[in-house]
C-alpha cells in the first residue's frame, strides 16, 4: 500500500507542488530554512513512515527523506488530482524520534 501511495504522491508532485501556509512557515523558520529543492528530493527519494488514510485534508502521509548535508527532513503531504499539497515540512527533533527518525518515541 505504501509503495503504491508513494507513486501517487510522486505523480501529483510532477504536475505541481502547492506549499500550504503552515508548510511555508515551518520551512522558512531561521533554524530550519528548508528549500523547495530539498522538498523535491524528499518526495522523489524519501519513504513513507506514517500513512494517514482518514486525514480530514484527504489521504496524506509523513515522508522521511534527506536534505542538504544529509539532514533528515519530515514532510506531510496529500496528493490531489492536479497537485501535491505540502501540509508541513520540518527537521525532526532527535528527542521525539528514534535514531533513524522513522518512529516516534
């Protein structure tokens, strides 16, 4: 299921990526500064670590990927017919996540 859903996410992203306000505020936070190219890298090469089929914003997922200097990035997104909605993106806190950033503590 996750493999099929990541393909849907990637196909939606090829059409257009829409950054929702919360995502932009998280990405532009001075300590984070996550770029759009890093987001594309996470979408293209990351893996789904949590699946949210019942999300009120539509079926969405938490993806773990790597950004510049191999830093971990979490991205929550929801594919739509014409675009991929990026709901939020952030650098996961080590105190809240397992060593590989795939599971919550």
